C-alpha cells in the first residue's frame, strides 16, 4: 500500500493517545467507512484511522453521495469500540459534530460554525462538514460490537457540482485563504478523543448535550422535518434534544420526539 504524504505530515503534530495511532491511508478508495467496517470486523483496535485523498463512492446520510475534489479535503473514518451501553451510542454523532465544529471555529475565526441536527456542520448556513455513523453489532454480550464514524470536511475545495453550489461551502471559501490539512486533522482527532473521554466520564453526556445545544442552529425557530419512515413532512418549533440526542419538536402545541429525520426547511432568521 502506497504511503499517503499527508499522513507522514500528521506524525509530528498528532497529540492523541489512541485516535489515529493506527492508520491506513489511500490515495483513492471507494469509501473510508466501507474499509473501516471491514477492518473493524477483522479486529482493528479502537481509534484506527482510515484516510483517503479521494473517495469514488463516498456516502452520507440516506445513501447520498459525498462529492469531493481529490487532494483538497479531509476524508476519514474512525473505528470506535465504546465501553458503554448501546443506548448511549446515539450521542456519538452529536459528540463528533460539536467537537468538529468547535475545532473549525479556531480555523475560521472570527467566523463561527453551527451544527444542524443530528450531525452536519454549517458556516453561514452552508454545509462544510458531515458525519456518518455506521455500526456493526455482534448480537452477543462480547466486545465484538463496534462503530465507525465517517467524517468529511470541505477544506480547500473551491468548485462544487452545480446541484450543491447553494448548499455546500469550504474553509477556503469562507476564510479566504489556503488551510494546511495535516495540522487541522491532528486538531480534529485530538478534539474527538477528548470529547470521547468526556462522554465516558460522570456527567459527560450532559456536557456533550450542552455543548451541542450551544452550537445548534434553528433552536427556537420554526422548521420542517422530513420524517422518512412515515414519509411525511412536519412543521414545528425546534425546542431542543432529549438525553439520548433525539430531536424535540413542538407541533400544534404538543411536544414530539424524533429519533430520525431531516430538517429540510427553516425560518430564514435562523441562518
């Protein structure tokens, strides 16, 4: 396997204990998540990083294709083997998105990011990063269950497909200057590892939820939620998240909870 140059640059700035210490790098791959799932089944340790300079079949939520310009962005997946109960895994995408958003704030200051439930990172209302969590459950009480956090960050890409031009952005477009990717990846991995430790500590779940709410776009605003399971669109006011990270929405004066769905429209004042 050919060594990816960016991973050589990563060695020096990396300050993590576990995340990224085992890594696989590819100039081109179908999907880092697909490879990470394969490695996870083979027993790859927690924190294993699968990185690619280009994905030919990158994917996002609901089977959408993740478009990228080769060698311009950060495209990677992490294997996690959480030591806590499965019901708490639902907070991991929120943990990842808020950690990512807080890290990007450092890069784009004085601009700031927001997070769109459950796991998109936005700048000025446009998507700059996304997260896809996929799990592999062993069906037994042993420790073979694991999950993969797939993360894509638009860093130095300046041209997007026409159908994404109004929805996507990148750090270089927002900041107006080239962003070195290896130091950024090192910062992201450290932030993820620290938040992962927080989530495992007493009261850590509450801290993650509070950080997410602080960053949450559309909070207190009217939105439309596409509920794919029931094939319906609901309009209501976004009032927060549950302890498990589900969406709390007030519809016709009654609060409802949604564990899945997609915010498709919102009050323009929330941008």
